[in-house]
């Protein structure tokens, strides 16, 4: 995921991390212990299986898993509750948190006008109009209009914005997207940023859209 590949080295410098992209969101299995059809490769399709496997091999004193998911049109509380129930039902599971990009990762881009201008100097920020942070307005379509770039260039969007989204300033002042601020804070906490003890490693399971 181009966004995380360029954001994480700046967000948690000096820490080890791995990214596991997936083919879309998929759907949580009704039975977290059920065998998954190999043709289903979405993040949620395979999440119970992967968390079980990681729970058996990761070091619980240092390793952490962050599951990042676009909320799209889901109910946020309902989705988080389903994820937590799945997690509790697993026989083995690493230390895991779930973070939602509301509505999509493009909402995070829209939250930092300075970063947009740096990544896309010709962007027309007036097209943001009265956009409300983390509102469900078709974020990627709005971002496309703001920067004047084709929708088939989303990989470049993530790469460019991952390099410019501000993370070394007071987060609420740098980015008005509440879900972006929460993501950054939790990742830093899990990475032990405020603890001088052993360096931690963070694994990110991310869903990449179709």
C-alpha cells in the first residue's frame, strides 16, 4: 500500500514494520474457525486465519498488528463490534487493534490541505468547498476533482500523499480528519514511541481496493 509505505517511516522512524495488502475488503466469515475458500482473497475473508497464525508465531512482548480498513458505507460501531467479536473468538491472537479510515483513505488526504498543495501544486483547494472532515461524500471522487488527476492513478496518490501528510506537528492542527489522527496516535503508542524500552515491530494488514 503506497500510502503506508511512505507514511510509516516518518510516523515511527527506527521501528520495523511489514505491510500485508489484500485484494479488497472481503467479508468476515460467520465462523472464524472455518476454512476459507482459496478464491476469496479480501482482507476480512482471511483475517481470522491470519490472526490465528500470527498469534502462534509473533512475540507478544514486542509485536503488534494494526488492521486498517476503509469503512466505506458500513456502520462504524457495528463493523468494529464484529471485528472485536471475531478477535475474542480466536484461540490464538496477537495484540491487535482495528483502525478505520472514514470513509476512505482519501479522507485522510483531504484533511491536510498543506500536504495536498505540496504533493499536487496545481490542486484547486477551493473545490473542497464546505467539505466536512470524515464525511461520506465520495472522498476519492472529491480528491480527484481537487487535484485534477484521473482515478486510475490512485497508487500515485497514495505514494505522493504518504510523503507529505504531516505527522511531526500537533496532529489535530496538521490534519482535520479524526480517523487519521486516531490512526497515527495508536500506531505510535503500539510502537512504543513514548517508552524508552525495547524497539517494537508493527505489522499492518491493509485492504487495497479493487
